[in-house]
C-alpha cells in the first residue's frame, strides 16, 4: 500500500468518526471524492485497505460498508501514534521557526528518529493539508503560515468580511439538503462529540461548517479563499490546548447560524456569523500562542 492510499485511509477514518456513522452504513467512492478531492481509484484502494483491517465490509458488486464503529474509534486512538506525535512535532517546530523553509528527508529522519517510509507517510499527510510541497529535485519546501498573533487576527478579520458577505450575497442559495448535513455534523459535536473527538477532528468539523456555507455563496473564489485560510491556520489550531468550554460555545453559535438559515433569515445568519468570528478572534488570538515551546529531548 503506497503513501497516498494510507493517507486517504486515515482521512476516511476521521470522516467516519466526525460523521458518527452507524454500523452497516455505505461508504461510496463518489461521496468520498467530494470530501477527499481525489479520483476514485486511490479511494477504492484506501477502502480496500480498511476492509483488510476489518473496519469495513467489502460486499461484491455493492461496495464497502461500515462493519463496527467501535473498531474505527479504537483504530483512531491507537494506530500510528508515533507518526501522529512526529506530525505534531513537525508542526510545532515549524511554527517555532526551528525548521527552515527548505529541508531534506535525511535531515528530518535524523531530527525525529523516524524511518524514511514513516516520514513519507507523515509528509504525504502534511502535503495533502497544503503546508508543505515536494521540490522538483530533492527535499521539501514549507508553505507560508500564519506565524504571528497579528497575522492570526488579520485572518479572522478577513473571514468576518468575506464569510458575512457570502451569506448576504444575492447568489447565496438555501440548499436545505446541504444545511441539513451541516446541522447533522454540528449536532454530533453537541451530542458528546466535543468529548470524544480529537483536536484535529474538531478542527475538521468546524472547517467543514464554514466551507459548506462558503460554497453556498455561489462564489467559487470565496470558497477557495476560506479553504486557504483554514489551511493556513491549521497548525495554530492544532497547537492549542483543547478548551471544552470554547468548543461548546462555538458549536452553539454554529447551530444558531443554521437556525437562522433554516428560517430563511440570511441577514440574521450573517450578523451571527460576524459576531461568531469576532468572538473567536477575541478568545483565541493571544501572544502566547506563538511563543517558542521547549524542544523535546529527541530533537537535535
């Protein structure tokens, strides 16, 4: 199994958890294409890998079905914990400017004490999230990130402008099916997901909410901008200590925005979105977010 298929399998597991799928639920290649942004063949291989691991059931001529949600949760909590730890260390070192813009695989292997195969799985995941790119020759180059509290505040201020505009736009469409899906995902968080989902999974659920509404704006550039801003702030969010009170508050704000949209009151939804992003900026934009943290003993 190659690195891409393994990365896609990990993302499918996170999707199953954040969607609270039930036993026997059908996972289709077509629906996963929209979420994973890749072609059907690698998705099919990733689903096959998960079936081999016992998480999915492969039914001839019908596809793949969720075998046991409890097994998925167990896999998410135990699989590749060392690689997850190295992923987070790379993220922290990059934000703390301990890693240069360009770096070789050999340097990363020495620094983190990881095999080339394991490193490439980590780098493939990072590349899929948009904050590193493979060089044409050798090595990798990190993308620019939000690396200061000023930039973080500016990110939220820009989001206040564009996401509010998207809801107020005459082209905004009230797609009830999309809104129902967004509500279902947010209700998962409200119904205990804030306790069992990881920091990364909660970030994905919240990003999907904002990107889903941006897509309804009818402006493809607005959607791509929101997606890019989510990529840029990803590492900052991962670095934070999970604050359950904040998670509960922002989830309630998301549901209130959906309530307004279900009532066809886009003006109220826009006002709530502006306030929601403003509160998030005040709660989260702190100088200590970007203070260097001590390097671990394993780092060189």
